[in-house]
C-alpha cells in the first residue's frame, strides 16, 4: 500500500473512531480519547515546528537565487491570479453544496440541544467586547516588528512578507 493511501485510510479510521466514541457517550471511551489527545497535539505541533523553517528557507533560496528580479514580480502576479481563481472556484462549489447539506440538517436533527446555563450571555459579552479590525491596522500588521515572535506565534502571513523582503534584499545585494 502506498504511503498516501495509508495516511488517508488512517485519517478516515481516526475520524470514524472519534465519531463513534462521541456518539456512544461511553464515559470510559471518552476518557480514553481525552488521554490520547495530548499525543495528537504533540504530533501537530511537531509538524508545525518543521513547516515554518521549511517555508522560510525555501522562499529565501527561491527568491535570492533568481537571476532576474523582474521574474519574481511576474511569478507573484501569476500566483495571485491562480490563487484568486482557485478561491473563486472553491467558493462556487462550496456554497451550493453547503446550502444543500444545511437544508437537510433540520430533517436529520429532530431536537435542538440546550445550551449550558450562561452560555448565551457569555457569547454576547465576548461579541460586545470584540474590536473590529480596520484595513489600516491589518495593513500595518503585515510587517512584523519581531519576525522571530511572528514565527513563534505561527503568524504565517507577516512572516512570509518579512521573508520575501529579506530575500529580495539578499538578491539585490552584490555577490561579493
């Protein structure tokens, strides 16, 4: 069996097992699931720990090794167009599919679960205290004041902007 197939089978088995445990409401199985959860968190953290250095190093080497800097702008524009096209295509597929799935949900779920006491009030107080982020503050957040802190917090977009600027500076610098 190929590696990708094994990963997909394992993901499907884990999802099915988790759904079965949640549906059973068995306290022993729920405690067993809670006991295994830290290992899953460790695994995801280990993957995230390797992704950031890989992305940063690949972006720096890819941009800094470019023979012509103007090619980078053209590739960036193409990448943006492809990204926006994929985003629009995904939305065009997901919106009708989501509407169809959610139209069936009221038929499948006959009773609405009750909220815990105080949950609605807590949600309202959190929503009232949330501040809206404007365009100018979002734009200012794109360049981090501390790139190492951005990497530690998993803030990928500011880290990528910083890395791209650093790579362009390396590419513009003399070879000596």
